[in-house]
C-alpha cells in the first residue's frame, strides 16, 4: 500500500486527499492553520472565488459537484459601473447555459475536508507547520503550534499543496542536489477587501447574479455576491506613485474623497467604509513559476505551490482542481494493475509535469492579461463593441465561435495553452477589423464571423512562422 503525505489542506490539497483516498491510498493530510471548521476566519482574507467548468470537473471527479453547487451563486456576466454610476451587463457568453459561480473559499474548503474525513484511510492533522522536507526519502518534520513538539512523518511520496508561500517548494529551492528554477513577479498593485452588507431584511443592495466591476484605468473595484445577501468587495490599487494609492490613502478623509470621486455608488452601500479600509490588511498579488515540480520521484508540487497566479481570470482554484483531474488521468494511464498496488511515481510525476507545465504557464500569463483588460479595457468603447459582437457570435453560432474568455472558462476540453494561443489571435483579429472599419453594419452576421475566422487563422499562421 502506498502511503501518501499531502502538505497543505487548502482547496487543492483537500480535493487531492479526497481523490487519492477514493483510489485506495493511505493519505495523511497536514495543515499549518487551525481547522477552519472550528475557528472564525480572519477578516479581509477571504477573496470570493469564481468556480467554473474546469473546477467543477474536478469536483465531479470526486463526486462532490452537486454538494458544491449548493454553495454557489451564478454570475451571468460582468456588471460594469462607470464613473457616473451608470451600469450595463456584459454577458460572459452568448450561450444560455454558460456562467461562472461565486463561491466562498472557506465554505468550499470545509465541504472538501468533511468529505475527505468520511473516508477511513484519511488522517487530517491541523496546527502543524512544515519545518523540513527530506526530498530523497519522502519524510517531513512538522512543529505543533500549541505544544511546540516536533512530529516526523514518513511516507512513500509527498505532495506539496501548501500554496504560494510553499514550505515544500522552499526545500526544493534550497536543495543543492538538483537544479531548481524559480521566479516570483509582483504586480505594482495590492488589494484591500471590503464588504457590502446585506439589507436589513437580508436582501442584496445591488444586482445579485453578476461579477460587479468599477474599472478606472489605473485601479478598480470588484464585488462578488455571497449567499447571505452581502457582497465581498475587493479594491485593487497601486502601492505608490499615483494620485490615489495605498501610500497616500492614510486618513478617513482621503478614503472618502477617493471613493466619492471614483465609486460614489459604493459609498452608499458600505456603511463602515473607513473602519474596514484601515482594519483589513493589504494583500499582495504575484505570479510564481518554477521547475521542475518534482524531485527524486518522491515529492511533487501541485496547485499554487507550483504555479500561483493573480486572480483576474478567476482561474486559480479552477487550475488547481484541474491539476487533480490531469494527475488522476496520468495515474490511470500509468498505474500498474491494482492488485500489485505499486506505482512508479517517478514516471507518473514526470508525465504529469510534461502535460501540465505549459498550461500552468499559460493561465498565469492570461491572468495578468485580464488584469489590464478589467481595469482599463472594459470601459473602452471599442472593447465593448468587440464583446457585443462576440456575444452575438456565441448566441447565433454556439458551436463555431468561442471568445478567449469562453475558451478559458467554459471549454475545459481544450488546454489553457491552446486557449491562450487561439484567444489572443481572435482578440487581435476582431480589434484590428473594428479599428480598420472592415466590419460594416451592411454585412450579415455570418459574413462577419467568416471574416473574423479568416483573420484569426492568418494571425495564427504568422505567429507560427515567427515563433516556430
């Protein structure tokens, strides 16, 4: 029997533990934080998540999709709020059945922990921080936060699912026995979480079924709905070197001046704006890339530990859940007959990374793209024309056209890297055609689509020639 140690019981680690236990492995899941089912969450650290098709596929694999959906609020599109408090809904797709879901990170994490705990071959240990990992022998030392005692756990293999600040990855980085590449790139923006509370009777203060965006060029505000009638609001703002930035919003007067100028409709909806602004922490936004993800056929990084991304495509959790799906597929294709109970983990880990690395890099790049798109382009007239055209294409020709957003978010049958390549080409094609006036009102919708497809293929061909 293979004994598996999973370090980090967040979303990725919990789903992985559940799935590996379902496959019959003995699983020990260790988390440095307290059991979130027994403690109150820290304010300002709960960024709501957008659960979409790739993530749902992972939950479906583990048999918990329907339970997870009970925690979700469908969001059909982006509700854009302009500087004069006007709003318009930009649908995510022209296809009727495609939407993303607002879900609470702790709520979903609790569900996965509950499900994993039901399986007898799963042991979960909380309040134990990883101090050291023996990469060659698949053992790790943990320190109990309460007693300060050390605990050593020996396994056959270790999975590091301990997030962007991964202790497992640090051990790989510090090792001198193999070459490990690592990059961490921070955005010049941080984030601050706020809350629009429910109304006195538990209702929503603004439209429930949308992801709300206040795009202001250099900065932006977003809001996602919660089941209790509230919205989790996130302000993305430069740290410094701007008229309004975290460096100079230092008094309640400055905060209200800024919000009244840029987000006047929000001021009315957040009664304790200044208190929340100064109480909640400033979060950092960064991208982590590294390689290799595995060492000595004993240790593998997954989820944010391997590829942390900024949140602007709503794909961080979905990508981590898709990691579990891809790993499960690789395991199925390579695992020896079950009665032998032996797995060549080195081959499994190598094949998994070979399949997954390029897609993890692609969604990281797409997420940074979408940061600029959300804060700047969503308010631009040519971008809005592009989105309207794409929405009509998807409504009228649902099998023939998927926007870049739809390729990433709703079409899990294609990889992130393919979605990036095709999506970027389509965006460039439509914007070029609109800017050059080549898409005219006299043309039929089918003619417009054929023109876009032709231009897209030409761009893809040119890119292939240029980059090989």
